[in-house]
RNA sequence: GGGCCCAUAGCUCAGUGGUAGAGUGCCUCCUUUGCAAGGAGGAUGCCCUGGGUUCGAAUCCCAGUGGGUCCA
């Protein structure tokens, strides 16, 4: 096994007189210029020493610090790169949020597949780390949202077989330069290099690893310098702290992270990072919440803040014990300290969370029950609770807007709208929850039992009601709540029990043999209107189902991809004409599934089914137009969440926070058809990916992230997207666009189904057919259908009521007047046995009427099989349920009910009369039993 | 992407295979002319939709639609 120690012995340290030491407290190794230094300099081994004693020559505001950093590296030949969105799932599918600047370049750039936008580069990347959520506000240094300032250099080894296989070659710079830059930056800002400590701290993450330094200055961790150079390998020579083995890779990357907020904080020396980063917002919130400390209280808070670094829930085992220690050290009661500090902690958290929300919503994340949307919802609800608890009396949308304005977002109106909608939604959830809990509390009010844990789990998991909220509401009614210790693991367990993951394996029958074939030349991009071509058959595979998979040197057939179904058509030689039923692409090789074998090595003439292709192209272009129109109507946040094109209709799923109204649908349809009428050119080009990203942003990648240096982008009207599909050449060729339906397929995702061209006409005609048919049935003009339908529906209901009343009357008449029913005497109790051929309602009414007269009623009917109703007045001594059971058995069925009123029946209608005849005997038997 | 919960009167919700309910609101009358007043009477329902099981489904099963919620 090889140790990393050698990796940290830099010439830079040697030349500048650094010493390597080991911290007696935590055991970490570190480098320092100060021969006297003993501990590593980082809390809890050391304390902050920059509070009230700012660490740099000048104080910086956030923006000034960012600029200072970026221009420092710009002056040193780094290119400044614009930040990426915080929603990392826009360009990668393994994570939801951007948590570090290196995320911007994973996985394609780090693996060497795609070149970096610049090399070396510098950036200040907004990041969100949800895992720090419990520390925010408490420790004084943790924020959920932050900017990671960084410089990166992407290097590739030259001593390998084929250095040209990667998108970059050679070494830009490595460890020596990285450490030198770091120290130089400190000196430029006026820090004493002797106060800087570099702790050896190997880094592991996402299957990669490497040596790294944590850079500590005056107690604060200000930078991490990571030298990514290993990849996971069971036979690797390095074992890292995660217990896995790693071996060197061909690319090696400088990955640094300088926390903008920490640097700003140290430059100002305020008690907490929050006061340095968004002082106006903290002032606003403290004022608003009416927090006004005396100077003595102020002093306590101030002292506590200096020590608050110990309250890291990840490191301090018991946060409350840490609070006790702090209280003891500054000489106040723990309770008093908590009373003073907790509201401030909430306010810090509110400011941070508002900023987090501004980033998320500003980048177009829509609150939802899935993905990043769910995270946004969680943050928003948590913030709302904090706001209410601490008594801030400002609407949430205003708080988020304060941060959005500061961050320079232009879609602030949408952000506010989203926040308002979401807050309202939360209010409704809480109200629903309150009613539910009150009801539950009522159930337990009379018993002395507390509300059990299982109920709490159910309330939380299915209804989103926190246990402490249940406790609060239950307490109002004097009901206890039994919160299990392991509440959240009980919730998790509930999920695990039902999670049965079934992995579907993708079976590519002859995938391996495809690898040796050259990439198929794609003619469909050259001229999307052309449908015929000639090609050479490179290989034919016979399929298990008897069809053939044919690979050509070039093709006009579009393979399934980007939600566009494959082309159909024919491949013909002199002798054979094969129908193409499917076309797929694997690693650049296009496979045509045919019903005949054209023969390897032969020339074939390919002919694409032009009608099908044209319809697919119309729908594909229409999809771009509809998304673009929806964006204008619903807002800038609208983004594609999936799409499927077809020949008769297409659907597009779009992120949006509300249901789409009928008015909005009409507006989208109108704008879409305006674009069609304008008949603008639909263009495609293959620009450099980084240039395209710089020009159009990541909204390019609505349909997925393509690989490679150059990407294909398609422009329709003002809409630009990376797209591999085929399109008509002018918007007018789409013909017409008709929105067919909208549905909300998930919270925050709306599906728009529409038809284009001929299909649009067809769809409209179908709708009209339905209307005309309905009109014909009602015998009115089509435009009168709604009114007539309503009238008919009302009348139908009125008739129903009338029938019921008449049945009632009829039944009463029957019961009272002379009728054909047989009267039997059962030891003084009268019984009436009667056949009434009618529905169940009629039978019931008749039986009731007879029973009201004081007689036992046995009523039978032969409509729809045999049916009985038996009613027994109180004190008759007859169990109606038993009677029905007995009678129903005779008609091959069953029945039952309470003793005073029962019903039943069976399929054998012919046996009805026989059963009724035996009724007197049955009654006597039951009565005497 | 997965799990769970819900859908019944205008509203909030009970309902256990056997005659669809309560509170509130609504209408009428009475009492009182007093602030969420009291009394009496009355009207309100495709029990979300479509299948299935059953003699019989608001109730059980399946699918769909709409809503809620938790997790990754």
C-alpha cells in the first residue's frame, strides 16, 4: 500500500521554509511557516481569531471580494467563466443541485471527453448544500447557499499510449503552482503568511480521489485545494479514507474551492458570516421581528458568537451540551443564553434560506413533489416556519425578493408569484393538517392514552404534518402525544418495506458485434426534405424474431431519439425490397430492422416513408414552437420535462407551478399559430458547445445533454435548443397547431398534448364530430348543446325525484287499500306477503309502508332475478334478516340485513312464487325459533 | 422515479356489503328585534369516472381522473 505522504512534499514548501507538523489534538498533519505553531489552527482545536480583528488589510463586501478573487486569477492567465445554474440536473443526471464548482465540469470534462470552456479557468459558482441545513444560523459559519470561488486546471498525462484520445493534452499546472497561487492571494490581501496553515486532508468523492489541503487562516477554513488524480479501482495501490482502493488516472485536475462568504467574513471580522454577507437583510429582519437588545445582552450575544463554531451538529455530539459549555464560559445561564441567541439563529437561517430560494427559483426551479422542486418546497416550508416562529411580519415573497434583487435576477415577478402560490399551498396543507389532528385528538380525548407513534408516522408521511405540530394542537385539548425516539427512521422503514426495486436489464442482442462497425454517416441532417438515398450494406444480423438488423455505411433513416420515433420505409436491391420497421442508434451505429435480408456487401436503395417522416417533422418543429409559446404565456421558468412526438399528436411535459387555465391554452395556441403564420426559417448549425452555452445558456439542453465538442442546435423563431431531431425547413410547413388537452401529471409538471399539420385538422374534426353527434341526439343546433345538456340533466334529476315520490305514494296506497297481498296471522302479529314487480326502491317503499301499518312485510319482485324486501315492525318478534336469508336461498342467492329491515335475492326468478308461498311457514318458523 | 393517503350535501367531514348521514351554510315560519342569538319545519347528493366481484357496492378488487404528502 502506498501512503499519500509523499504527495504532500512540495518543492514550494521546501523553498519557502514550511514545517510539517502533527496536531496533538486531532492528529492531522499540517504545514506552516510558524515554527512555534502546535495545533492545526482549525476549530475545535483552535478558535476564531478574526472576529473583531479583521484578517485582511481592507474590508470587502461580497461583490468586491468576488471581483478581487476573479481578477487576481485573470491577471494570472485564467479565463473568467460565467457561473452555471444551481440546478445541476440541467446538465447531469446523477445529482440535483450544484454543490461545488467542479460539478460544472463533471462528468464530461473531468473524464476528458469534452474540452473545458477554458484552461485554466476561474469562476465563482453559486452552490447549495442541503446537508448543512441544520447548521445554518447556529454555527455562525454555515450557509446552505454559497458561492464557491475557484480556479481549475485540466491536465492529461503525456506518457500514455495515445495522448490524443482526450479532449485536452499535457499539463497546465499542478500542485506547486496551486499552493503558490493560494499563498500569493493571501499576501495580496495583506494577510501574514505565517498565520496560514495547510492541513493534509485527502479528498474522496464521486468515484474520484486525490490528496488535498484544507487552508486555515485565523481559525477559518478559507479554501480547499484538491488534486484529483485517482479513480476507484479494487486493485489500486492507494487506499483512501472511505476504505476503497484507488489508482491513478490519465487526467489529473486542479479543483480548488474558496468560500466567497468566508473570505468576506474574515475581511470584516463580524461575529457571524451572516452579518458580513447580507447585513441589510439581517437588519431588516431583526427590526421586523422586534428584537432589540440592551448593550449587556449585545455583549453576551457577541461573546457567544465567537464560540458558536463549536455547535456543528456533525462534530459536536450533543448540540445542547455545547451550548452549556459556551454559557459557562461567558458566565450566563444556559436558558438565558438560549433565549437571547435562538431568535437570532432563526433570523440568520431565514436570510440564508431566502437566498437559497432566490437561487433556486431564479434559476427556474418550480416547487414540486419531485427532484429539485421538492428540495425547493422543503426549504420554503422550513423558512416559513422560522418566519412564523420568530415573529417576522413580512410576506415570504418579499424576503425572497430582497435576495433575488441582490443576486440580480431578472425574473423577480415570477419568483414572487411562485413563492406566493407555494406559501398559500402550505397554508392549506397546514389547515388540513390541523383539522385532521383536532379530529384525532377528539378521539383520544376521553381515553387517557396518548396519540400513538404509528398515527404520527401516518400523519407525517401521508399528510406532511410534523410531530411537534401534532403535539401542539393535541395539547390544546389536553391530549398527550407519544413521539417515538426514532421517529424519522420509522418513516424511513415504512418506505423500505414497500420498496422492491426491480432492475430491468437492457438486452442488446448483438451489441458487442456492433462495436467493430464504423459510425454510420447521417444523411438526414444534410437535407431533411430528401427521402431517397443509396448505401452499402455493411452487416446483417438475423434477429431472434426472424427479422434482420441491417447496418449501412450511410443512411437517410432517422433513428429513434429525442422523443422522435424512428423512420419507416424500404431498402431495396435488384432482387429484394425489405420493409424497415424500426431504426435504432447505438454508439453512432444505426441499425435498421427489416423484414427481409438485403445481403451484406450489396448496394441498396433506401426510401423513407415520406408521409410518416413529414408528420414527425411537423410535430417535432411544433414541439419547439409550443414550448416557446408556453414560455411566453406561463413564464420564463417553463422548461421541458420530457416529450414524445408521434404522427397523430405529440406531447410535451413542462414545468409549471399551477394548472394551465383554458384562457392560457388559447393564448399558447394563438402565439404558436402566429409563429407558424410568420413562416420563419428553421435553422440548424453545429457550433462549439461552449460558445453555444455562453450565447444561449443551459436552456439549450431541455431535451437532454449531447456529448462532444460540437453540438447541433436548432433555431425556431426565437427559440434555440440543442436537438438531434429532424425539422421542417420553415415554420409555415407545420401547417397548424391545435392544443388537444392539458393535464397535470405530477405536482409542478403539466402535460400539453397537441397536434400539428394534417393531424391538427383531423383532431379538430374529431372534436367537431363528437359535438355534432351530441347535437343530433339532442336534436338541437351544435351551439345550443351546452345549454340543452344542462337543461336535460336538470330535468333528468327532477324526474328521478318525482319517480321516488310517486313510488312512495304508490306504496302507501298499496299498503293501506285493499290489495292482492296475502294476509297471514302469526300468533297475533299480522304479516302481509305480496308480489310487487318493481325495482328495489319500490319494494323498499312498499315494505316500509306495510311495516308502518304495524304488519310484517314480505315483498317480492321478479325483475332482474328474484328480489325480496322484508320489514318487521318493532315488537313483531320476527328477524327480517333471517327471513330474507331463508327465502333468498330458495331463489339461488343470499341476503341479509338488520332485524327490522332486510333485503336479498337470487338469480332464479321462476322460483319466486314458490318462495312467496312458503313465506308464511318460514315466518312462523323464524318467529318461534 | 418510487411509496403512502384522500375523493360523499354549497363548505368541513362521519359512514362497519343491506333504506345515504352530522355540523355548518341555505329557504320558510315563530320568538326576540342586539353583534357568530333561540325555537320549529324544509330543500338540498350521477356517494369522481369506467370495469369487476356479489342477490345486493358509497363500502371490497382493478384501471383511470383529480388532489394531497413523504422519500431518492
